[in-house]
C-alpha cells in the first residue's frame, strides 16, 4: 500500500501557485450563470440540435424562431397560459389543446401540409421535431431539404398568428401551401444558381398541388404513391361528412314539441 501511495504521489505535479476553485461544468473552469442554468435545466445534457440552428442557411429571424422552438418558448396557448389567464386553450385550426408539437406536427392542418411536402421532397418518416433535427445535424448534406422544412414551420406559425390576431378566415390548406411558395421565393436570392433552380422546381410543384381540386378516392381503388395523401385526406373528409349526416338523422327523430322547446 505504501508503494502504491508513492506511485500515485509521483504522478502529481505540485506548483508554487495558490490553489483555486475550478468550475467543472464549464470548459474554461470558470463559473457562469449560463452553465449553472444548463445543469439545472438539462442535468448537463444539451440536445445537439440546439446549436445546429445557427448554422442553417436561412434568414436570422428564422434561426431565432427555430431556437425558440427547441426551447419550447414560442407563445402557443399552453405557454401563454403560464404567464396569464387564457380562457380558450384550443388550437386555432382544430378543437384540441394547442402546444408546440401539436401546432407544428400533430394538428390535422400540419399533418396534411407535411404529407404534401413529403411527397414533393420524396421523404418518408414520422414527421416530428426529432425527425427534422436529423436533417439539421447534417445541414450541408440536406441544405435543400432544410430550406423547405423551415419555410413550412415558419408559414404554419405565421398563418396561425393571422387567424388569431388579424381575423383571417380559414379557407383550406391551399393558403398554407401558397404561403410556403411565397416564403421560398423571398429566400431564393440568398442561394446560388443551382440551388435557386431547384427551389424554383419545388415551388412550381407545391403550387400545382395547392391548386389541385379536391378528389374523392374509394377504399377499393388501387392508389399510386402520388394519390396516397389525397386518399387519406379524403377519408377524413368523408368521416366528417358521415358524422354530420348522423347528427342530422338524430335531430330529425326528435319530437316536434321537444325540438320547439
């Protein structure tokens, strides 16, 4: 044990300087409020996707918006309720509770928008925050995809705010898709000719799908890959129509005296 202790002591380099306290949660050894906040909030584990948002080739305000999403700080109604009383906490697009993941991924409008974008970009996956973050981590390889994805996120948020604050009337998914094309056109001068030409082709394809009239597909029909999203959307429409007819049938069976009262 004595020789073991001597071997340990030999590896220690003593200096004449005074001892000092080293903060182990920061790379430079100095205490900072930010490093302590990270330890308290995330137990020292920071998601790798947070730092990647500043390297994405989009306007700075989009980077700030994306950073707020990663921190769950955009003012959806659940976050707003933490600051003051909110009488209505439902989504502007549907009747479910509004929170960040619901608004941008789980809402019926968001799901339908991502179905169209997935078809245009030829992507498959579970469209959620983690799925998009995989593209941000390899931002150089997926530069084209990230530009379109961020335009969709920004347009969903903007359109929601227009419904809330400007009294815009919901007319259909066409407005959201055309908003994506307008955003991509505004961003186009930021990129080189090759990327700009690719964005032009994406814009034209999204516009074509936005202007496509609604179609009804029956469950017995064989669908191609391009018709899958239309079928899913039509099934939802038929389900709503069926429930409406059922409610009308029930109201027709109510006695006249009860109905009048």
